[in-house]
């Protein structure tokens, strides 16, 4: 599990951690039923508070991305297909927003951008 915490980010550390774990689950880098590091081990490895790590795990569990079994640890949950789709769509929207902003910056028209997307999609 590759996690990079930025102290200069405006995003709270627990959210950085939770969002990166979510992203790895959605991308298939972490798979269903895969064991996650213990809260203590992850906190130690990332040099962050156990409380911060616990908050991230709690957030992930609340959103259905992980399950915690008392005395055994936390695992990647069976992904709800609708949740998975919504999460993927959100990621695509973020990437597309960045692409649209870049296109506007260089003066591409909507039609030119749509043509590029069509070529890539049909690629």
C-alpha cells in the first residue's frame, strides 16, 4: 500500500490517507478481502498519529470501502457495484475538469476537445 502524506496540503491528513486508500481500492491495486496494515503499523510507517489513522479507517469503513473485524484487523470490503461506479465517475469528472481547464487555457473549442475525446475513446 503506497501512501504519501503531504504536510503542506490543505486537506487534513486523515482525508489524504482515506482518499488514497479509496483510490487504490477503486483502481484494483487493493483487492476484495485483502488485509490492510494495522492502525498502529500504518501510523508508525507514515509517522502520523494513531488517532489520525483510526479516523481514516473509520471514514473508509463508514463509506463501505473496508470492514474491520474485532481482534483480526481491517480488510478491503466487497465493493458495492453502485458505489464503485459512482467513485469511478467522480474520479473521471476530476480528470475531465483538469483536461477542460487545460483545453480552455490553450484556446481549444468544445468541438475540438470533443474530437480529441472521441479519438481517444474509440482508439
